[in-house]
C-alpha cells in the first residue's frame, strides 16, 4: 500500500512535465485534492476522486494515476484498463503509451505490446524505451 501511495505521489509531481497541454484548473485542483488524500493516508478517497475526475472531465492524467495505483498494488489488469483509457484520451502521450505497452507485455499480451511500442515509434522513431520494449516483447512472444 505504501508503495502505491508513493507511486501515485510521484506521478502527481511528474505531471507538469507531460507532453500534453495543461489540464484545466478544475482538474488540477481535483488532482491536488487527491494528492492531499494520499498524503493523509487515504488512498480510497484519492482513487474515488480520481475516478470522478476521469468520468466528469475525461482526464488522461487521472486515468494514468489510477493505473499507477493498481500497478503498485499488483492489479495489472485494472492498470492496463486505465492505461488504455489514458492513451485513448491522449494518443500522443508517449509516457502513457510506454506504460501501457510495458504492462501489456507483462500481462502476456506481447503482440498488443509490440503494436503499442510501434505507435510510440511513429511519434518518435528514436525513442530508446520503445525500441528496447518492442524487441523485448517480440522475444517473449510464443
């Protein structure tokens, strides 16, 4: 649980460096409230608020934060689902797409992972994480 809280807190602070345009102030405020819930040891309230933000505001950032939580608590299928949502809302978000591809590979969906890595390479052909990830996922295919 502590690892999940730390992971979400890290993503919250990294969000300012994302490649997507800044989110509206109300989304920023909701994310900050979720961060406060985490700081006070209440991940359930944070996830609830992030889900509401995702539903009402279609925030890819909220989807990524929820996915990160689920990854950190070991629920990879839920993490994949939320990352799928994040990349559908922000198709050019390389970091989200890399996370999505990585988790697809980890959960046994290597063919889909390679396709996602290829989408990253279409955006940035020299992305080393995508090149390595695609090669790794291809080597894992049966």
